[in-house]
C-alpha cells in the first residue's frame, strides 16, 4: 500500500537510469561555466566568470547520467548565515530538461540545506515559478529575502523571489 509517507521513486531519464547528483569539485569549474553559458546568453542566468565557479565550487551540485561524466545540470546552494540559504545558477542543459535532472538537483540541495540546519531557502527565477511551486516554494514577501542577496538582483530581469521553509 502506498501512503503519503512512502517516498516517490526516483525519476529516470530517457536512458532509464536515475540521474547522479554529486558535489562539484574544483576541476568541474570549467564544465559548470560551459554548461551555464547558454543560460547566461539567453538572460536566464546572471553572468559569472570561470573564477566564480572555481571560488564557489563547493556550493555547487552537479548532475550527470550514470556512466557518463558530462555536466548535464547544476545548482548552487549559498549560505547566507542565520539559518538562511539561497539557490542560484540552476540550469539543466537543453535536450535534458523534463527528465528529472532538475528535480534531483533540487531534492539534493534541499537535503543538503536540512543537513546544514538551514531553516529557509530563497531563490529567484526569471522563468515561470511553477517548477519551484511544485516543490513547495511560495512567493517571498517583501523584505524577507537576505538583504545583500536581494540587492544584487537586477530589477530589469523581472525576477520573482520565492522561498521554502524547511
């Protein structure tokens, strides 16, 4: 019998294998940057240099497929202190979206946040927020997001700020 407490089975990609999510390492910085470039060019992500990925590699989770090494998706969890964290640089490569990679990255990031005793996670999106809403995020009220992080958002991009309490 399936109950509300029964965990959902992992989503699988077109190859039938679950995505692998692991913490990025310094040597992954060029791949993280390369993966993000298409999203930077489209305006979905803020520009970041390879140096950012080197300096913050430990904040990033990386999604691959079993038996492969290419970066298919990434997501960073930045600690803002006082039990608050932000998700940023969330992207899944074209042709790999809709296969569970993003959901696997988000589940892993939220599990990491819980492990770190984060009480609330914030994110900003320029795309539709439906993905985040399906995962328990709600619109963040004015002034609730970490001030320095919120001040760095470009108002011209029209980002929607969301949060999820853990």
